[in-house]
C-alpha cells in the first residue's frame, strides 16, 4: 500500500537521494529554505518519500545515499499526507518561509523592528520591494515622518 514515509539519508546526501528517486519516478519531498541566498535543507538528513510498502521497500532502502526508512522492527512507519501538505503550505516560491518573529506583516499592519540599531522602532508596513527580502515601512514619530527600507526578517507584526 502506498504511503508517505520518513527517509533518513547519509550526511549531506539529501540532494543526491532526491535526484535519484525523482529520476526513478518515485515521489519524494525534501523541504528547503533560503538562508543568506543559499539553499539549505529544512530537515538536514531527512526527507519524505511516497512508495508502496512492502513492494518497493528493498528498492528504497538500498538506494545510494539512503541510511534508512524511519520505523521499527515491523517496518517503516507510515505518516499522513496532511503532514506533507501542511509543510508545503508554508512554502513561498518552493522554499519554506521562516517567520522568526511570528506571522508575516501585510500592507497596513503595525510592525516593530526586532533587530539592529533601529530595534524598537514602530511603523506601518507599506509594501514589499522587488527582492521580497526587503520592505518599506513608514515611520511616524513626534515631529519625524519618514520611510525606511529594511529586511523583512527583522520585523515583527504587532498584534492588537
């Protein structure tokens, strides 16, 4: 019966294993994220694979780069497809969106700068700029009104 399973790879072999299974027609999912413009594995050493157990187990288990299929003595433990769908729902353009300070702000939301020399400043989220990593916020303090371009990952949406 076909199910999703957790696949444990040998160190730094996630991309090789993903390529081998994709070329072989077996569905795999290795979540990734961007960190300083580098693609990184969201779960280093782990991924998800959809296959027919027990029919394809030997093929999966002995593919180059695979350490094991997570399970116990009776075999691998299947997992629900809703878990995969939930992880995929956090993707933006194929990469997991990391929200260090909670949910992403939307246009018009009040935000607070959480890192850097401007930490503590509050303003309104005005718009995202082209590279999606920077944003334009409007500051409005006492006798100062201005605009600030800042990295989105340094902002927190102020919850009311």
